[in-house]
C-alpha cells in the first residue's frame, strides 16, 4: 500500500512538472543547470548551485544581461550521468542558452556533450581532471576549475621550491579520476623539479583502515619530508589521523578535496597541524576584493555564512558566462566560446585564461594555498606555477 | 614478533567491528528471512544524533548513549514502517520497502542537515596511542576489541539465558511452531530490530571514531561488509556472522599487507574471489545454522 501511494504521489508530481513547462520568454536569457542536489555528487554540486543562484540574483539586480533578465533553472541530475544528460536535453529544449555542468568529468561530461551538440557553451563548476577539455567534449565546453596538472604542480612547487621538502611519500585513493590523476601530476612534477618519491601506496575509499599502509611506511625505515595524500571526503581525516597517531608528523599536502570544514574539525586542535592544500579560493578579502561582497550577498539570500569555499565556483561560473556574453554581445555558442578563449578573467577563484580549442581549453589559472594549523585554516596566498606537466 | 602482534591487533579490531555489523544484520534475517537494507542507516542515525547533540555540553558517554538509543528507536521504526505493514504479503514488497526506508532516511539527512560531512565529537582517548611490546597502536583499536568482546558476551548471554533470547532463537528455528507455543510474533520481531539497532549504534561509535565525521551515505560500507560477512559465515547462524566478520577482516588485512602495489587497487576483486571460493565449497556459508523453517 505504501508503495502504491508513493507511486501515485510520484506520478502526480511528474504530471505537475510536465504541466508547467518553463519555456524561456523573449526577454529572458535562460541558463540551464544539471547540478546534482542528491546522491554522491551532492556535496560538491550543492554549494555550486547555491553560489550560482546568488550570482543570478546579483546580475538581475544590476540590470540583467544584454538588457534581458537572467533566469537560472537547475534540474537535479541525481548524481547519475544518464539523468544529467537527460536533464540537459530537457533544459535545452526549454531554451537554455548556456549550461552549468556538474563538478566532475564523469557527472558533468554528459551535460557538456548535450550542450555541445546543441551548439551552446557549457561550463563545469569545478571538474579538475584534464579529461574535462575541448578535446573530449567539444569546442564550446570549458571547466571553471584549474586542471589537476596545475593543482599537482602547485603542490609540488610549494613543497620543494618554497619549503625544501625533498622526499615524499604519496598515497593515492583509487576512488575516482580526480584522486588518481592528482597524484599522478604531483609525482610527475615533483620528480621533474628534482624531488624524490620514497614510496607510493594506494588506498580504497571507504576502507577506514590505514594499518597496512602504515606498516609499509614503517618498514621503509626512512621518514619522508612531506606526505602527499590524494583522496576524497572524510577518508582524508582517517588517513591523517592514522599517520599522526603513530608519530608521522611530516607535513601533509593535498588538493581541493581538503577544503572542507568538517575535515578540519574532525582533525581538531591536536591533529590538524602542518597540513597544506591547494584549492580554488579563500573566503576572505585577502583572496579577492569582491569576496566580502559575495559573502554578504550569500548571507542575504540564505541567512547563513557559506559552509565551504566551493560556493564561489557557482558564482564564478555564472559571472564568467555573463562576462563572456557581454564581450560577445550575444549568447550564440561560437561567439561566447571565442570570448572565453580570448579573454583574461579576474574571478573570485583566481585569474583565469583559457587556451584555444586546439589546446584543449586548458585553463591557465591561479591556485590558492591554505595552511591548516590547530584545525583552523589560514590563507597562504595565490600561486600560478611557472610550468605544469602535460595532461 | 612485533609485526605479528601489530597484525593481530589490526585484524581483531577491524574484525570486531565487522562482526558486530554482521550480527546486527543477521539477527533480523534469522527471524524474518529478509535482509534489512535500511540497516546502514541505523549507523547513520547514531552518527547524526552525535552531531546534533554535540553542542549540548553533555559528557561524551551520555551523548553516545543517546545516539545508541536513537539507533534502537530507528531500528524499531524500520519494523513499524517498512516491515510490519507488508510482512505477510510478499518478499518483494518487504525488500522494496526496506530500500525505500533507507533512501528516505538518507535523503532526509541530505535535505535537513547537509550533503556535506558534519562533525562528530570524539572523546580524547580515541586519538591517543598505546605503546607495548614494540608496537604503537591507537587506543581506539584496543577499545574496539574490548567493546566487541563485551558486546558478543552480552549478546551470547542474552540469547542463551533470557526468555526473550530463547524465544528469539525459537522463532528463528521455526517461527510458526514458536507462535503456536505462545511466543508473541510482534514482540520477538520488534526486539530483533531493537537489538539490531543497538549493535548498529555501538558499531557507529567505533566506525565514526575512525573518521570523526558523518555523511548521509556513511551506512553503505558497513551494510556491504555486514552482508558479505553474513554470506560467508552463514545467513542463518549467529556464530556464523561473527566468524564471517572476523574472516572478512582477516582477508582484507592480509591482502592489504601482501598484495603488490599494482594489484592492490584490485583488492576487492581478490576479496570477492575468495568469497566465491568459500561459497563454492560451503554454499550455506561456513556455519549452517538451525534447520530452515518456513518464512513467515
């Protein structure tokens, strides 16, 4: 009986949704979004979604875009690549002129492919794997994020050039393309600039058990200058906790998946020390003069402070789209893509310029370095590596 | 020697947690012949209770007790919401309602709390280390082993010495006969869910003690572990579940220690191959359990 009621309610809702199609009006520019608000991708996409909404409101309050009102409709991609693709098709049918794609190649790719085949520009909020390129997705597709090449190189430069840490121990979580390629580019760049990798180890996301890796590290007999852990989610805290507990106090380096207040708190005063990570931005005026303004607008809309800096990726994606449309003077896909390729943008998440379509739309982007001390993060500054590994 | 000791501590602490997870799943299965797929969410409920009470300033043990109690209540709620209304109808219906309840709880956490991780307070002792016989190990591991021993002893006493335990074992062997002899069906089933919740709550403290945070999907891994452990050990046997839990931990840890780097990323494939081999050898699982009665 419960099931039947559920099915009925579901059918009713579906009918309701179908009955009110949101066909874009003439005086509106529709931005479609396929961000996942439920499922495994929700932790990354929900902040982007919230930031994007703040940006749309700010655009409209400032008079819209090309004299038209901006409308943002996001349909939950449910962390399912097929659903993400279908949602993108539906939004394009409803007249979307631009597409906000989810924050990862596996989930965002389908939205970008649909945008490409409809001839419109699609931008992923924070996909950082170099797979997110015009080579694999088409000449109108971009990602707002730096690639893992930049992220890995920034971490390696910081370790060796700035701090003189010469030997590294690297742990790679076999979870997704992001965790694997981040380690790959860190190792590659660290070796190129003269560092030595003492040991590389693997971890399986969700294991919550780091004992075997620890005993291999102990068997090595040498202590590394720096520990690079590429993982995702709360497992990062599990590994750092395990290392610190048995006396490995070497600095720990990582990527943007460390940018999560819950991880910082989970490590706390005792274990959250000497941890450095490369991420998209810092939620303070040191990172960008407009940051306090964005935070204030966010607060006005949601009544609370942003709980992660990933909200800035949503704001930036919409603002980047708006700026490119302004330069192009139209929402035509080819013209907007050209504006993105040629422009240099000063975003909350760093200065950004793209290579052309033949260059994969590789983002040349600045990265933020953050230090964790006593469980509290602090801003170390912007970095733009002089050279990065080839994707 | 110290390596061996280290290895044993790792296996026993992981195995203890796995055994408790498996036991919580199998106690319901034994009576209803149905896997409760909302079991992982009981662990999640305990975790979020810890998060929500973390600002209260209560001592950690009190918060943990409240969290375990909430898991028990959620267990009983599973029975009332997902199982009781459709229990007499069809297996498929119960299977789907238990999935639905699991999704419902997960999405409630996602919508009303956050899809992002939330912090769970841990007592100081969870981050301390103990050094003996040349081995450095987190105190947490020893706590896990001790907790597992205490819980298993308590559970064994409950099942053997109390009226409720005997009634539950009777119901697990032949439910219809047990009912004819005056064992109240609803009470036995609700108790099984409550005990399942108790085990999930305790496991949650130990499991989250390794992480320090809770996310909506935290229950997935424990559910999978519990399921595999019970399949290895024998779906019908309580001892089998415990054995299966320890065996799974032993296999995982051994593979973690011995596989070369290139193969380590395929560890789960090796684990599951071993599980298949065990099942080919013993299709009923390692311990067969009581003669199978009819499902109710």
